[in-house]
C-alpha cells in the first residue's frame, strides 16, 4: 500500500502579475512519485530541482498548477483538513520561538494544533533534550534546534513524517543518534520521507529513494533497484599484460579500458558470475589476473551521473 502518491504534479510560478510565459518558472513538471507505506524514503536532487516546492504542496502550503497529491487515497487539494492530521514535518528549517524554552515551544505548538495531552516530556526525552528543555531556544545549537523541530513534528503522532534536511548542522554523533531514531520510528510503523543533500546518510538509512532534476522524477524505487539500473557497474581487473588483456576483451565484445595500472571492464550486464566468466576467458589466452572484483556504483556516483550537466569545452577564438 502507498501512503503518498502524486500524479502529473505541475507547479508554475509567475514572477509578475502580467504572467508572461517568458518569465514563468516551472518548479514541478508532470512530477509523479510513489511512497510505499512503512518505507524510509530518501528524496534527492540539486538546488532548484523542485524538492521544497513538492514538500510544500503536500502540506497545502503551495497550490499545484495541475495534477494531484494523495495521502492514503485522500486528495490533498480537497481533503487537506483530514490529510494534514496524518502528516507531520519540518520544512525550511526549524521555525521556533527563540526567547521561549524548548518545552514552552512545544506547549504552544501543541495548543495551536489543538492537541490534548501531547507527550511533550516523553518526546523531549526520546530526542535527548530533557536537560535543555527549560533553556531558551536562542541558546540552542543548530543541531539541538533540529531535534526540537523534529519533536514538534512528532507531537500529533503522524503516520507520515516529512523532514527537510533534518541532520543539517549536526556533528557525527548527533547524526548517528538521529539515524537510529528514524530507524526506530520506522519500526514503530511510521513512514518517513527524508529530503537531504547528505548522500552518504541517505544510502545508509533509506530503503527507497527518488532523484529529482528540473521538476521531474528521473529515478525512483528501492535503493537496491535504483543502484542496479545504472550502466556504470564495473569489473576491476589487475593483471600484468594490460595490452593483451584489452585485446582479448575487445575481441569478445566486452567493453574495457585501461585506468592507471589496471583495467576497468563494463559489460552490458553484471551478475555475480561475471568475474568468473571473464577469468575463464582470459585463462584460455594464457592471461592470469592477480585480482578480479566487481565495483557497484554507489548513490553519490549515480546521483552525479544523473544530475550533473557536462561542461561544454571552451573553444578558442
């Protein structure tokens, strides 16, 4: 079952009242996304890809130009009153009252949301903020503010938790704690949509990912499947006779090239048996590698491959 779905979501901003097409900005362009219930979903994309606009659409803060968003099959545009009760989140940083204490912030936010008997003390303790609960937020570090904003998002016990850069400003220990905390929320049945530029963190914690570029979703699915779809998987071959090895591979129609002191081989499809197949091929030509290993593309490599525009070489006059 999917907790969040979008279909052909489009958002066009017009920077002036004349609404000239030449000046319009297309933030989302037929954007479609599916977030399975119970997943820890990573949303990736460069600045300007449309991530924040999409997240604001989910909360009803931005009205789409066309297309729909559904939370548990309820259309957000017409059923915002019911969907907003099931979604909690932290967008655009932690907007808190700096002169009030952390606990007072949560009390005021709970009252504004009409929550009865919210678990404020338990939530502060769960996020490691008990000792700082009665200190003004103005004295909090950026990481502590992020934790407090997360605590605020959890007060209404949402089914879907949306977090925009929740680990921004945290030290490694804090990031580790939040990572474990999000995993514990997932085990409790929560679905978490996490937007972040920290690709290493996304790869460690998320089981599903989507990559955005220029308002489009250019890749989505389980992390394993998304990484597997890339064509940049490689076989690393370490061997003495590089020239003869390259000739043998090319004769067998296996793409390969020399890189430093070894060979990178990029077959159309790599399976667990591929290194063994290549080893047998080379042995038939009296070539015996000292090492053959598979190198799977990591999330950072795939992300850069999909979102980085190649630079046009400069031309001389």
